[in-house]
């Protein structure tokens, strides 16, 4: 890598780090690009020159946070697709809840932004997470092009993005977030359940119905 590219990469990293710091300190993403540049120690024009927009910077930060989900969320002990999906979902909820002061404002902003370059990357990486969570083979050998696994992963991704939208706006509690996450996962993985596993799967689903959950949208 040339000296110029190294310097550019270093400035980009400083800007993303500054964006995370400001998000954590302010509890939101309403800081200005000038404030971001000052925090990163670069000129006011540099964030625009390197990223193009504030949305791209925050998406870069979001993609960086996904590394944590891959590192922890795929360190699974379960050996069946259904159990792996449930375990991955529980870990994902844990990660969101434990760092909600940062992740809530970040997702609240980005779920409503359609960045033509960064959003497809985020969605594909998120889809890959669920494909790998469902696979029982080692990640390096996982068949992420398996049509059945891919279809269920798409369903899981859609369910979780919808659930995140109501959670980040605090329409549901952390406990309800976890309950609804498990309920949705069970419904999505139902088609791949073996006949002998259906009774246990139905029982798990009934358990998610035992707790009351207030509507995500007020009536």
C-alpha cells in the first residue's frame, strides 16, 4: 500500500472512530459534519471527500459493528439449524441490549436511509450472518448458496429488521424484543424441522405465547 493510501485509510479510520465517540457521547447521530471533522482532527472538507456523505460514514460504522456480531454471534454450541438459529438470535439480542446506548441511535438513523452503495453491503453481510448461523458445516465450507437455507435466512433478516425498527424506537421493551425475536425465528425455521422435532418446536412456540406483549404500534 502506498503512503498516500495509508494516510487516507488512517484518516478514514479516525473519522469513523470519531463518529462512534460522538454517537455514544450525545446519544444520537445529530452531530454536524464540522463537529465530526473537529473530533477526528481533520479539515471540515475531509469527511465529505473521503466518504461523500454522513450516511456513508455511519454505514461504515454499522458495518464495523457487524464484525462483533460475526465474532460472537456465530460462536455457536448448537448442532442443528433450528437450535443454531435460536442461539444466534439470543446472542444478537444480548449484543443489541448490552450496547443499546450506541446501537439504538445508529440503527434508528440508518434503518431509514437508503444509501445506494453501503446499504446493499450491509444487507448482504447481515444475510450471510443468518446463512452461516443456519449451517451446521464449518463456516469455511458452508454452502451459503443452498436455496432452502438462503430462503430462510432472507425470512430471518426481514423479521429482524422489522423488529429492530420497533425496538430502536422503544416501542417494545428489551424483554419483548427477545421474546418476539425467538417467536419469529421459530416461525421462520418451521419448514426445515424434521417430523421428530415438531413436538418440541411447537412447545417452544407455545412458550413464547405465554407472555403478553403490548402492540408495537399504539392503537
